[in-house]
C-alpha cells in the first residue's frame, strides 16, 4: 500500500538584518493645516477617530493650526496608511512619512 511521505525541508534565505530593521521602522501619520476645515472639526476628528482625550485632540489641533502640521499617530506602515486614508475620508489633508526615530 501507499506509504506516507514527508516533504523535504525547504531552505529559505534569511533576510538581511538591515532590511528587517527598515521594515520595522515606525511610520507616522501627519495631518496638515488647510484653509477649509474649522479647528473645532479637526479636534472632533482626532477625538472621534483616534479616541484622543479632548485635551490631547486640542493640543494636536493647535499644532496643526500654528505649526502647519502635527504627527497624530505612529507605528507600522500598514496601520499608518489606514489612518491617512481615514483622515482623507474626513476631509483632512494627511500624509505618511517614515519616522526619524
């Protein structure tokens, strides 16, 4: 009768350590100032979407207004891409950048 065969182990190349570090580097979501959205709306979005406290949302909104931009989130690239898309859906101008840290 037919015997049971086990597959031979497959050798895979290990990624270079620099590549692993590069893939794990944090990314940030940046919200930019725009002439359209009210400051109260921007703070509302930060509270609603990110779950920030009123104080934290207000601080980030002021940074956007006064400095022209604010880092509102950091983490894995895929997560930050979702945040940028969500900010666009709320009508905010947002971009994704690799963190300097």
